[in-house]
C-alpha cells in the first residue's frame, strides 16, 4: 500500500503545468479524507442511541480495516484521468 514513484511526464500529460497537477491532487486527497470522516460519523451515529452512556464502546482490533491512503487514491485517480477540474478565471 505504498505510493509508487510517478513520472513527472505522466503528471504533465494530464495538465500543462506541474504545479497545477500537484494542487489538484492535494485538493482531491483532502476531499477523500473529508468523505471518509463524514462516512465514519454517519455510521457511528446510526449505531448509537441518543441518551446517557454508562459504558465505553470498545472497538475490536480484529475488526480494523486498513484503507488506502488518501494521497495514494488521489494520485492514482489523477494519473488515470478520473479527476475533472476547472481553473477559476480571474475577473477583471
């Protein structure tokens, strides 16, 4: 689950500017992480009842599911061309 080296030419093929490519991938990684956090909050709220808790909910380490890192997901999506983005045009 590690990030493989990426050719700069691959990144430039998706976008004409290497810096734009890095910004797009970093913003997508933030979106992936944010989506995971929201999903976790929704799942935990569905399982819990409203009220006072006398017991702490313990998570079993055997139930732990290792997910792919957000950076790896965003880079792979960028290289495969699965990310669409637009440049904000400056208003004069």
